[in-house]
C-alpha cells in the first residue's frame, strides 16, 4: 500500500493499454439494507497480534505473559482504550474507539479459521478460500457468495478487488472488477481522445477503455481532500482508500470491495503502546476514519471486516516480538453495524488454558462471523452458505450483528 498517489490520467492510460483487462465486470446485488448494503473486507496479511490490538488487560495472566509488550490498563499513561472490564483497544485506535462508543464497532476475540498450523501461506489460503484445509479450493468464499447471489436472481451489482493482484478471496465463477495503481507516465487529454477515437468501433478495446474511464471516475470521486484531511497515518493507505470510497459511494458502482494490508508479521521489536506495530495500527485507524469520511451517506449502509490469517503467541519472545500463534482478534465496523460490544468466549491465559501451552485458544470460528455478515447484511441466501463454506454445517452464523 506504500505506493505513490495515482494520478487520474495514469489510471486511464492503464485502462486503455492493458488489453489483458484491468477491469472485468458483472452485475450482482444483495438484499441486505434494502439492496444498498456495502461490504469492505480488509485482509491483514502477516498474522495480526490480537493481544496487542485488543489487549485483555483484565486477565490476571496478561501482564506476566506479555512483558514489555503489555499495554497498560485504561487510565494509565499510554493505557488501553477501555471497552469493558476485560478488554481494551490499543491506544493508537482512536477512531475505532469513537466508532465503538457510537455503536458502530463490534470487536471479536479468540477468533480463528479452521486452520491450526502456523504457515502464513497456508493460513491465508484457508482464510480466503473458506475451506477446511489449505489449497483444497481454487476459488474464494466471497466470490462464491457473489455467484450464489447472482444465481438467486438478485439483480445486478459488482464486487471489486483493489491492488496489484486479485486475491484468492475474490477469485471464482463470479466475474469481479479489479483496480490497481499504475506507475506508467500520464497521458494528456489529446492522446486520450485519440485512443478513444481509435477504439471507438472495437468491441473489445472500446469496452475496456469505457470501463476504465468509468472506474476512474468512481475512484476519483473521493479524491478531493484526502491529502489535506486524512492525516499522515492515512497516507499509508491513501490510494486504495480513495479508490474504495470512490467505487462504493457511486450508485452505479460495486457493492463489495476487498484489499490487502501487510506488515503485520512482528517477530522482533514489536513495541507495546508505541513502536512499529503501534504505528501500523495508527495508520490503519486513520485510513478507516478517512474511509468513513469519504463514503459520506454511504457509510450508514457499510460494513467493514478486518481479518487476519491467525494470531500470535501469548508470551513475548526473546527479540521483543511475538511468533506465529492461533486465535486473534477481528473487527466489524460501519454504520450498518450493531456495535458497541465485544463478542468473545474468552478462554483465559493461564498455562492450562493456552492452546498448545503457547497461544490464545480459539473459541469462535471466524466463519460464523463471515456467515452472519453475508446473510444478515448482504442478503446472501442461507441455503447458499454450504457452497460458500463447504463442510461447515456445524458453524452457525452469528446473528444480531447489524442494525435492523
């Protein structure tokens, strides 16, 4: 995400010249929120430290295990932002705290996918495919959900993947849009018009250019004021946040967007309230604030899911970091969310309660959160969930996650 702010002309050049197709569209829609529901999925690659993001400061074993990574209790200098008597937010999550107090953030802890090993590659595959074991599917759960909605005859809107590659989560039978920044030199208006004239009667290239122009207009809608109003933290994600807001705020645009964030693999010098991980939390927090601002009225129908492949060890390691673990935290944010609460069957951090004597034990299947979001927010038929998440009949959707 640390790419330069993409200029409008550059995007049009990419759309015009990338004959392989930077933008593929289909028409899909959903029943949730009166057909106006939006969903943003943020894949936090690298295994986010849930014990840092949502410190269980009230657990009697927390400070001992975390050592120098421990976040102080609420009220102390650089202390956690209080959620309840057990949990807080990392002090860099100022916007998330505001959202929680406004009832627009639900926090989930001790969450995990079906995966129980500690490989990033395999863990991310399970997170995105929605199946039980790594590399058992070539399609993603969100794409299958889009396909299921389409087959149910629910109308016509799009999903969009933002970034240099379409993630597995969005690959599959439902065609989706894709958007990526370009580093090619910009084109002037005259050159663009010449290309448009050249492609005007070509059924493939003319359609590609027209689609690129439409997508650029959507992405550009939210560009004004980003640099001035987003703050330094938002700049880390500025380009993709701008494009996401532009797509989703456009009534003719997609309803679902997915993008990646990276840099969460904190084996060394992780830091507690301050440090490299705290800085990343602050950047993400600022970007989410900007997303809400840029979406404007669309925010009230929006849900943002921030998920990661697994968590990290409960105890600090010898290099001031944390190693690959199991359960972690997840966030559900947005104007459509019934928030202001923590959802967790907290397992505790005593040695006999840790998973394999080292990790936070998983007590909530991430698929329950994903299923509840698809059914109650996006209007995906309950009957389609077995295709979206195969062999998961025992995992029931979490309900009451969204405003009536």
